C-alpha cells in the first residue's frame, strides 16, 4: 500500500471530510463529536474495526534520575517492577483515598516515563518543588485508537510492519512509509477485545488518520466519535473518570485555580452530595493494583478501606419496557428526562449519578446509562454496597434530576464487564492472533 499525504482541508490534527459537521473540543484538540452513525460504529469493534481520535492531546514526558521516585510517591502502583517498552495504568489518589487521576503511562527506560492522557497537575507541582532531579516536557500528539478483529490488519497495512508479535501492553516505534515522522504502536484498548493505538506528532495527524481510513475501507472501518467514547468503556468494564465519575481533583482548591471547567452535577442524587461523584479504587474494583511496598499519597486511607471494603462495581442492565416508556413520554405533556443515545447524558458526564434502590433502601449510585447497538441493551456502571444486591437481582434506578420528575427504571445486576458476561468476543490479553490476517503482505 502507498500512503499519501492528505491534500484536503484540515482542522487541527484531523482531515476535514465533506460530511465533517460536528466537532468537540477535547484536551485542546478538536475531534469528531460523531464520525459515523453510532449504531454503525458501536458494532464495528465486534465485526471490523473503528478509528477514534478523542484522547489526542498533549504528551507529557518525565525524565531524569528521580523520574520513578516522583511517580512512586504519587501513585498506588509499584513503578519499579515494570519492564521498559510496556505501559501501566497508574492511579493517583488524594489524602482521602479518592481517585484524583488515572492514566496510562509508557516506560521508555528506568529514567523516562510518558503519558498521553489524564491530567498532568500533580507531577508538575511535585517537580516544581525542587525535591526531584527530573525534567518535564510536553508536546502535542495525536492518539488514534482502533478496536475489533481487523484493527491489527489495518495498522499493519498502513505501517507495512508485522506486529503480530506485539504483546498486550507493549508499545513499539514504527515507520509509516511515505510519512517522515516518528510514530509508535501500542496494544491497548478499553473495548474488552483486540485493540491498538497509533501515536505520533500532531503535524502528521491528518495524514495518518486518512491513510488508516483508506487502508481500512475494505474491512468496513468506522470513524468512532466522542459520543461513542463511553460505549466501549462501559460495556468493556473499564470505568473511566469524566464518564462514570469525576476526578477528586475538583475538590482541590489549587487545581481549581487552573482548571478549565467545573464539575457539573446531574441525576437523581442530590447535587450537594459531591462524594457520590467521586470514587475510590475499591469502589471501581481496582484494589488489586495497589502495592503497599512504598509510601504514596492516600495510602493510609486506602489501606483502611481495603481492610473493611463497603462498595463494589457492578453493571446494571435496564428493563427495555421502562426505557421505551421514557422515550414514549416525550410525545406527551409530561415527559420524563430525555435519554440521549448512545450516552444518555452527553459527555462530559462524570458528574451524573442516579440513586439505586433495593426494597426501598438506597444501595448505590448509577452512572450514565449507555446503549449498545450490538447487544441492543442500555446499561450503566454502578458503585453499590457490597451486600446491597447480588448478581441477577432486580434493583430500581431513579431516572431524572434531583427535585424534578423521576421515573423508576427496573434493572438487573450484572458483572462489572458486560462483554465478559456475554462472552462473545476474545479478550485482548489472550486474543488468538493466528485468526487475524497479516496486513503487510
């Protein structure tokens, strides 16, 4: 395949196609609000592949002799037992043990770490203290995500590189014939099945995006937009800040001095209950990542909670008749709060929380309902009292904003990963790559 530079109009790092009409400002980048219809893109990661640009933004590099030390004092993970050339999901806490930030970091070497997402606030603040021998730099990068049974084939076709040996969480520098830039491919994704990312310098974004779209045309590639971002996270069982809850950084006065936005509280949970909008690692089933072989911010609170955990993460599958009734009410004089699709509360929706009841007793908080055109169901993530309900039980979700008209939605408790519960796709961690056509031949 011959890769050609995009000769049409550009908008930032993206090509502007004739049907490009809706845009969203994400992390200082304009990305597609909806690239292709959501009912097509939501099927693509089961049938073919998609390309998504929404987490593009700044790449931060922490380098120097104290790079690992700086990170270690901020995150609950062990950053020393970590092989170069791989990535790790790092979780930052505040002193109360609430999640301030969670980010995928790449380890280039023992003294250099990079990330292309999240909030860079605490690494920058700590580095500025002068206690660490580190250097922090930033540059604008594109991050294009792919997921589905033909994701690897498309990337191999564009890079003309055999990447079948790239293991889960590994990343590797690659060249893209025809493009004189620096690029890398990482095997990572949030859909629960085969997934990858291509990353590179902002200037090459439109060219690489279009080359991937051209290469994937024969496989039915779809452009996944920002409205769909919550879908694969929710169904894949990967809870996400700004989607399923909000960062506890919104309670930090110093952060709020530089924050670009404030937390927007919606849903049937009282807006004054800001705690319901935040999560601890235990409340999203991430306690297994915590390593208590080092001191880190929030350690005491997390250790205490893990000795007596009270909440867990589950999925709620909504009763379809109740959902249909919400839509039917829009044609009456007394409608219930509207549910958008595929994400019932448009992004950013981390501050949205609904009351969950069992036998009239409040047992949890439900995040934004999300629809899949593959499974034809609406689900949500729910942080629930450990003994509040069991898998298979029916609960009630109060749909509607606090103080307004509300609708009782029946829902069945399912495991935290709906994809794993349905068991109809292979997991990225052990995907049988012998079934994936090689794209560089």
